[in-house]
C-alpha cells in the first residue's frame, strides 16, 4: 500500500500519534519520498526524518542538514550510508525539529487501489484534460444558471455494480478528482488558485446512449444534481468518492464564479468496468484563411463610421455593440432572429478584445465587422437553408 505524506503545516500532537502507530524500522513509508531512522549521538538516541522538497534546490540548513556538525558525532559507517551532500532538495531533520517547524500533515493515497484490502483489485482510470475559457467554457457553478451549461461536460457510464455480498444495495463505486493545472506559474502575477468543484447529474432516458450531446441550459434548470464535490474550494485538487446505481451520468467541472480561466485535469476512477466520454458537441467547419490587417489598411469611410458609433472614447462597449448588430440584422428580413443578447455580445467582445479593456478599438472592430459581413454574405448565398449558419 503506497502513500504520499505531504507536509506544510502539521499539528504536532497528530503527527506524534501517527509516528507511534507507524513505529517500524522505516518509520514513515513516505514523507514526500522521505523516511525516518534512529541514530546514536553522544550516548543518546536521536530520531531523524528524511524529507524531500519536490521542487528541489531549497533545503533545511539547521541541525542534521547536509553541512551541520552533528554528523561528526555519529558512527562513520552510518554517516556514509545516510549522508548525501547534494543540492537536490533532500535533507535530514530531527523529529522534534520537524514538530516545531510544521503544523499540517496531509496523507494522500496515490491511487484508489490502496484504499482497499484486496491486493488483486485494480481500479479503472480515465483522464481528461480540459479548460475554462471566458465567453465560451467558463460558466461558473450552479449559482449561475444562465452560464452553467457552457462548462465542459463528461459522461460516465457505470456498467457493473460492486461485489459486496454484505451490501444489498445495487451501487457502483467511483472516485472523481478535479485538478487545476499550472497555477503556481501565475502566482508571480498575483493570481492564486481558483475556487473549483464539480456536480454530477443523471442523464435522462431520452438522452442515454446518445454520443456527444452537450446538455443545454433548460436541462440544468429542470434537473437537480445527484452528487457533487463536498465543497467548492481554492485548492489545487478536489476529489470525492461516490456510490450510485448503474446508469449514465454527467460530470460538470467548474469554477465557482463564471469567466475564470484555467486549464484542468479530470480523472475518474471506477472499481468496476465503465465508459466515459467528452460530451462536447461535434462541430466541423471549413474556414477560409483570413488576411491579416493593420490600422493602416482601414479606409477613411470606415474610420468615420467608427467615430460616429463609438463616441468620444473611440471604443465600442458591449452595450454599444449590441445596438449596432441589432440594427444591422433588423434590415435583413430574411433572418429569423430576436437579435443579439448581451451575453452573445459580451462573448464576441471577449474573443476580439486584445488589450483586456473589455471594449473594441478601431482595429478590433474592423476585424469583427469583416467577419459579420462574410456571415451575411454566406446567409444570402445559402438562401433559406436552415442548416447554414
């Protein structure tokens, strides 16, 4: 059974109890790949713990560190066996010093296989990499019903119930782990971990067996989740273990607030055979290459029109864009539409906005305007074809 013990802040009383429970020749199986040992120094026994800083380079510099004088007072053979003077992130520390320096200990099971007693039982693992992107896939949690549905969605099919003769309930065990990626690199920019979590929904019978169906807003307004992460929290990873009846379920990972961008990894561990798939709609598009333009390519007539539309600040806001687009589509009686919503315009501004101002400048609006003109031309060429967008 393999565990990883991560130390950052450890309560001394709890650790002492754990150490006493694990009083073996190698006292702690792993402490960030570390171990514990006894040495004799000046007629007394000293308990040492070897720890590894997973980021390397930074090491403990106090007693029993690589260059400390304590090593001169123990048996030379024992010293040669234990001491390795390298700036590799690994170091020794006395157990008492360990209790003083740390206040929290986290014990992590590396795989669900270690959670049970059956050495021949292995869990099935599926992993997906995804992302939350503002304006397209960052919908926030269920508290935001208008955007929750745009989050990535993953289907899990629980096919076999657990083998437990003492449990009459027909249920399947599985574990869901959601981890946000690469957040450490954003700390230098003042960004911390996002608050993340996930919800699980039972897929209605009319949608079961249908591949690649991304559930829409109405589904989540009508349906309640059948399971979810214990809480939304700003940790690198959140995970929970569940038991649900055999069937098809939808996992929706999200940040707590909408429009928070991040990459994530979703892992699903099942005790029995299962199937999982990404539920994003399948889209195929043949896009023409677009010529890059600069402000010098914009003609005077467009500059004049932009100045009239944008006002004194020479930028177009989401609300102004909505007014402009709805005026355009109202002139095309062949378009069966209620016009552009604020959410649609906000998404367009987010996609085209290059300087983070949440507004469109002259060049940004020119590029968007060219796309709209192409769309109108394609609509007129397609006539009344309902499959043409």
